[in-house]
């Protein structure tokens, strides 16, 4: 037909639209649940906020990719830097990468015992132990990142 999309990408607009609708609906449900939890307990766990940031970046990625594909189907160029200043193809990839990075860091922090009570265990030894102990105490690590310095980051596990 009239679409400029290659054969291997036919149907991608529908898939991205369905994905965006499903992610949006699930995101609203989760946001409502988190809000009720916050009202009940007066706080939301940091993991929830970090996961929410990754989820919103993933939703942004799908939305930008959808707009790029719709434009590409119309004109065969899409929303890339070489064709427009609204390079949503690039924004889509960047948001996807940031979402994956956030989730990877979150999983590494959980693997190092975040929220599992490792603070009561003996501290890790040596320089590597000091560096890795920041992952056991992400709140201290995140506070240290407000004004990063090598001494502060190396001393995170010393307390």
C-alpha cells in the first residue's frame, strides 16, 4: 500500500500502540496502588521510585518509537536527526538505554543486599570492599553522589 515501512516492520505501529496502551494502563494502576500505599504508610520505598523512573523512560521510548514509525510510514524518512530537529528515533533509543541502565543498577543493588539487612553483617575488607559496600548502603551512596569526590565515595563503606 501507501506505507513506506519495510516488510519486516509492517505491523510495528500496531504493536507499539498496543504496548503503549497496555503499559499506560498498568502504569496508572501501579501509580494508584503506590499512592494508596503512600497515604497509608506515609512513604514510598526508594525501589518503587527508581522502578517508576525506569518504567516511565520505557513508556517514553515506546511513545517516541511509535511517533517515529507513524512519520516513517508517511514519508519514508521518519523522525531522525538527518531529517528533523525532533529526532524521536534517537530519543526512543536513549530512553530505552537509560531504562535498562536503571534496572540493571537496581538489580545489582538488590543482589548486593539492598533492603535485605546486610548492614548487620561484617563490613567487606580492602579497597574493593569499600567500593562495593556502597551498593549495600545505597542511601549513603546516593547522598554521597550529591557532591561527588573520590574520598567521599571511597569512604562510603567506612561507617
